[in-house]
């Protein structure tokens, strides 16, 4: 089976794994105290899905480069985007106005993806995990694993 790993890059990292059917398998948020700790963790995280087809990284800089280097070593395809890419396709313009509003709406939309996928609901959902979920949703559509958005998600690609 092929998997897609979506990453909201940072020391506070959001992660979301999608299966070939385009549904969310798992998601989480992790805090890494430093870039060296992130570097050590990336190896293990990628081992959780040995059949990774694609890694989508939201964000840039030296922390994103840690993910890219490990993916290149494993010969995994990489797609690097910024938040505006998935926000433009998944959120209405009015839902993106202001940093706090965009993050709140990302959390609301991510909860719909979690419900659609049948993944266990969180007691709380950090915005970095929510953004990884939506980066992944954008990705599975972008590469053709799903043809249309899940029910309850209004925005059209």
C-alpha cells in the first residue's frame, strides 16, 4: 500500500498520514526541543510507513530541509508548499482573513476530515496537526487519490 505523509514543518510539527484511498489514517502534533532532536525523530517517523509514495511539507527553511534530506535518502517524492496553497483551495477567502481566524477555520475543517475518515476524534486539536491534515487532504486530491472533496467540505478545488 502507498502512503502520503503531510507535515506542517516546525519545532512544533503537525503530522498526518493518508492511505491510498485518500482517507486520513492518523494525525498528531509533536514538539521537538531543537533541530537535532527533530533530525533524530524524522528517521523513526518515516519508518512508521515504509511504503511512503509522497511527502508533502508545508513550510520551508532549515527544519523543512531535515525532512527533505531524509526523504531524498529514501528516494521518496517530495512536494513542498506554503499554507496559502492549500488555504486557497480549501478555505473561502473570508475564512482566511487574519492569522487566528485562518487557524481556527483550519481546525474546524480538519475535524470534518477526521470524521469523514473514521479516524478517532481528538479531545483537543492543535493547529499544527490540523494544518498537516489539510495539507494532506490537498495533497491526496492534487495527486488524484481522491477526485472530489469529502461530504461537508464546501470549498471546491
